[in-house]
C-alpha cells in the first residue's frame, strides 16, 4: 500500500516516531487523534507492502514489518541506522543521492523518477532488488521521502538471465559460421544477424524487406539461367513456404560482393502466435561453398581417372551393367568399343613415364572430341580405353572409329624434340537383348581388339560368334589362362619311355613326354602349346620340364 500526503481541509496529520503533530492553529479532539494514530500505525505495520520513510539526510523515520522482514531485520534494527547503510554498490548510492537532491532542489536539472529499482543488502549479505515508489511528504515540518517497496528480485534475476542469454546468443550468432534470420508472414526478411555480411559478402540492408527469391533474382548475373534441377528445388521451397512447412538444408547459388559463386544452405521453421496464426519464419543459413567443392571433388575422384579426367574403370563397369539392363528391358542397342594404343611402349621406354602420362592426356582430349557427350568414355588402366556408344548401330560406330583412326594418323607426339607416331587398335561388340554378362562382353571386345592388332594394327575389328579367327584367338586366350594356373600347381605330368635301337646297338635312351593333367584326362601338348608360344609362356613350360627331368634322373641314378 503506497502512502502519500494525508491531507484534510482542517488539519495535516504527521507521523513522528509514534506521535502526531499539527500544522494549523485549530486543536483537534485528543481522544480522536490517539485513536486515529493507533489505527494508522496498525494499518501501516499490517500491510504486506513494504513501507519506509526517511529524511533527506537518509535517517529512517518509520519502517514497517513488511519492509524490514524483506531484508531479514526487525523494524527497530533499521531505525537505528541510516538508510544508506542498506544500499550497495557505490554507484547505487550516488544514483539515489542524485534523485533525493533533485527533489529538494527545485533548480536541479536532473529528473528524479518516482519509480525505480534499487539493490538493498539482506541481513545474510545477498542483494535484494526492491522496486521503490517514492513521493515527498512533510515530516515534522521537514520534507521526507515516503517509499513503498515491492520485492522484485526474482523478476529482476529472470530479466538479467534473459538479457545474459540474449547477449550470449548474439555472441554465438556473430562468431558462428552460420547466421540467423527472421521473416514475416509474407516471407520478407525482417532480421538478419551481422555475420551475414561477413559470410555472404552482402550488406544486410540489401536484403531486409525482400524475400529470398526476390533478392536471389536481383543478385543474379544477367547471363545466369536456372538449370531445370535448380528451378525444381526453388518451386519446392516456395511451395513449402506457402504451406507453412519447416524446411532444412535448402541449397541455392549466390553471387558475392566480387561476383564469386557461393553455395548457401538455409533452414527454417514456421512461427505461430498464441492464437495459432502464422507470423513468419525463423531460421539459420550458412555458406557451404567449401564443403560443396570438396564433396564434388571427392565425387569426381571416385568416378574419374586422376591422370586423364576421363571416367574410371569402376564407373565404367557400373555403366556397362546399366547398358545391358537397358538393352534387355527396352530392346535398345548400344555398342561397346575397346581401344588399345599401338607403339605406346616405345614412348614410355625411350622417354620415361612422364612422357607416357603426357601422351595419355593428349590422346584423351582427342577421344573426347570424337565421341559424343552422351557416350561413356573411360580409361580402364594403362593404355587401355573403352567407350559405350549409346543408342548406336555397328555401322555408326565404325564410322566414328574410322574418324578416330584418321585423327590419330594425323597426330604427332613431340617430347624433348623427338616426334612419335601412335596407332589405335579397336575392338567392337554389340550390346543388345542377347547380352547378359558384362565380363563376357569385355572378353569379346578385347579379343576383337587383339585381332585388329594381328591384322596390321591401327584398325577396328567387330566381334562375331561365327568368326573363326576370333574363336581361335579366344581359345588360345583361355588356354593361356589355364597354363598360368597349372604351372604353380604342378598339374603337368612327365611320361618316360625308353628308346631301343632296332639295330641292336648298345645303349638305352629315354624320351620325356609332356602332358597336362585336367583331373580326368591327359591333354596332349599340341592342344595348348600354340597358346603358350603366342603368350610367351613356352619358356616357363621348358623350365618346368627341365627341373622335373633333372629331379627324376637324380632319383634314378642307375639309369645314367
């Protein structure tokens, strides 16, 4: 309960340590006065509102139980002090002294508020925040401050905690790699944290009041056009906004202060008031340009050859399987082309691997200029390349490879003043409904390529199941692979038979006969030796025979 001046037309009532004084000459009824004083004091002390009256030299004149109890004291404890002893810190004392001085001095330029908050020391030492409502009254003929006090410590601490939380949030927001934003119900930006300018390279004033798409369109270079996928993402984003849906990681391109391309990512959630009315959006955004570039680089490295920039073997194998599935499902036709360089080893051996790498890079540019962008061109490894010519006939592929041969014929590789000519041998196989195995297709096209080499190099040969030369070639390749497996496992067998002269001459000779053991039968050398000779395996077989023969002779010394 706030107590101000108590005025009556006939007299002024003044409290002074339990008695009343009078300011006019008319004397009131004493019995009535004592009764009023008692009632007044009881009312003041029974009030839940803290009340204190002090002089302008800080001497307490009256303290009720509520005020004293708020600070952990009895009223008489405080009446024995100066009120200033309750105050802290020092700047609080100066502030309140200034307020009191301005009330006493009518010429003071300082405006003294009638309501303010002050820190008062509790008996146990901790601060109590009181809200003082102050008025000036007359006390025994002198001006005094009449104060009603409300304990607002909890509210003050909550306000301080909120202010600290807001300050902490601002510090985090400004130092983070993200920035914060708010938009109204029309999706126009109403707030953008300061870090936006630092990260996006655009002043906040340029975007406040605009939607993201409005500023995006304004920010675009004149020659920039949205790709179909970008337009789809924008349409989805705008639809989410219209339906007041949350969104996350919406990516879009942005052009910074110096025209550099940035990739930004925004996330936001809708904001509704207590009545459930949509009020806008609140969210964060960040510059993900570096992350995007790193991701694209890693993705490129995972699917491309590091040296030539062409697709790598892993990606090519996946593309070949997809082409086979497509041919089977849609009855479409594609062509697989296998390319192998002629005379590449000469460059590598005479000029080193650096020259070989440079040659591969230059040839990759030539390949890319010949084959269509829709084709899948890859480096399989070493000097071997392959192409999936999509939706293409064999005749069309032959015309393309003929252009490639002509281009390579005209090409000269120069390294340290030396000039080299290179050739390309190509094998071709059809990918159609009958194709069911990527490995078999690669074997077929590889065999066709080697046949092109045997036919004079720098040529193209088409695989056919009815091609006798190819069938022989493939058979030899299979036997060569089998020989390679048999040698380490000792799956050859030597037979020994004596050679007896018919003329009766003295001496016995022995003949060693080689056979391959396939587990059930013995295979004659006439079946596999031609393959061994073609693939340079005959010397390995000779070493095996010699080693086994010497071991046999050592085990049978009587035959020597």
